[in-house]
C-alpha cells in the first residue's frame, strides 16, 4: 500500500476509498454505491472485484496485518545487524511502522472500530499475523536493549505501537507540522520509550 510507487490497480483504488469512507463514517454508514462513486464505477460494478463490503473489510484488515509482517521480515533480512548493529535494525523497523502510521491512517481507525465485524476465521488470522509481528519486534528490541526481560520488551513494543498508531488522533493531515518533522518526532519518542523501559 504505502510503499508502492507504481499506479494502483482498480482493486487497490477500491480498497483505499473503502478504508477512507469506513474510517470516516463507519462500516454500516457507507453503501456500496458510495464506494463505487468514489472510484468512478457503479456500485454493482464493485461486485466484479469483491462479493461485498464484508470482503473489502476483511481484505483491508488481514491485508495490512500481512503487509506489516512481510515488510518487517524484509527489513530484518536486508538490514540484519549491519554496521549499525541491532540499533540500526530497530530504527529500520520503527521507520517502517511510522510509514504505515502516517500513510495508512484510515486503516488504524478501521482496525480499532471494525475488527469485531470480521468473520471469526479472518479475525483470528489478523490476530495471528499481529502476534508474529510483535514477536519479531520483541526479538529485535531485546538485541538492541539486552537488559530488558522478554515480558518488559513485549510491553514496551505494545506501548510503542500505541504511540505510533495514535496518528489518527493528531488532527487532519494538513494540520501536522509536515511529514518529515512528524516522522522524526515519532521516531525519537519510540526510541525514548524503549530506552526508558530499561531504566
């Protein structure tokens, strides 16, 4: 999603507008016709891409959980410990999550409000992907801060996710001080939280 540089497919356009509308007005406050209008096709035309709104919601929430995990695994493989050691890898993970938090803000709102609307199997898959994502972070955090116990590191990871995922509450995108400044602030705060956990 946020990391793509090529033109989005029609399916991706539909998902992006569905996420925006669901986040703004709630899942039940948005009709298929409105999603279609947002991407320039008829409501019934959406059924060529998705069987219904439930399928869109599932693909959005399962999809972003999978993308976060895949992206984190890729960063671990690419960065490894590198010249900057475990701290450099942690910085890379933080940067990846900040990209998500700033570029996919509607998905954070959607997750918070609508996760319980998913079928049990989809909700369990989201939770499974999220657990794997957390455990990957815990391992990297403990390498960067060896003094942290596993429970403390896990609590710190969840706390940092809460911090980074607060972006929907920071005001409208235009009200932020600029993407670069906001990203740098979030990064400093995340690192500060991990450092404080070891004190």
